[in-house]
C-alpha cells in the first residue's frame, strides 16, 4: 500500500463522538512508552502526525487519522505504568473498552510490544482480554533495531510460547523499527489485504 494522504480528524474521550463512517478502522494500542506514536508516524510517512513524547501516557484520547481518504488509523491511549491518577486510568479503561467492543467498523487492533522486554504480564493479559472477546488482533514488535538477530529471535519465541499456553493459533506477528522503517511494508500490506477481503 502506498500512503498518499494522512490527515488528523478528531480527538475525543467519548466513543459516541467517533466519526460517523463505515470506512474500515485499524486501531493501535500498547503499554505506555512502547513507541506507538513513532510507529504511526513511520507507517504514514509523517514526522509529526502522532505526537511523540518521552513522558509515558501522552496519548489520553481516541485519535482518528484519515488515511488515503479510504480508511482510518486510530491511536488509542496506552496502558501500563504511566504516572497518571487512578481515576484517569479508569476513565481510559472505559473509553478503550467501549471503542473496542462497540466500534462496528473496527477491522483489527494492533497491540504493540517492546521487543527488548521479556513477556510482560500486562501485555499478555490485554491480549488475552481481546482474544477472549473474539476481536481481530495482530501483534507488532517495536524497536527491533535495538536487538541483535539472536536476541530478537529469542524475544519472539518467548512471546509465542507465552501465548501458546492459552491460544490455539497465534495472532499475526510483525517486527518493526520506526528508526529504520523495518516492517512498514508488511504492516501496510496486511491492512490493504484486510480491507480487500471484507
């Protein structure tokens, strides 16, 4: 897929205020500071489409970006260790849950995982939560350029082994680097194929 245009549309904290559209949506979510904004900018070939920050928990809203005027990329709040209040975290949980469970045109949710870390309980729990509700999901390893080939292979195996304990079939798996644009074509081709198959 070639990205011809990428336009920010709206940010909101209410699922009911998402754009009224039947065009397909692909959501991106991950633990705080996993590199989500950098991945979105890499995929869309824009430096500052999604705002990056060194402070965990920067994304606090549902952000819609219109891609090629034919589908939406949706940036969801991160989960995990962001230094925010419990009340705000609970609000995020409700907002994310409403979006994932009620958005009829959501084609797939990409769960981003830091490839440098061993399987994190919170990631496994979130992936299992989505899987338990039969929602389409794909896994996206970030920051793979920070690892040697053998380290990356072990990291992937560790996650596959962890998921195999509860999953009969492992979800699609992508390896990416925002700095080196590794995995960009594979992710965009996956999105293009998913759109065509519907």
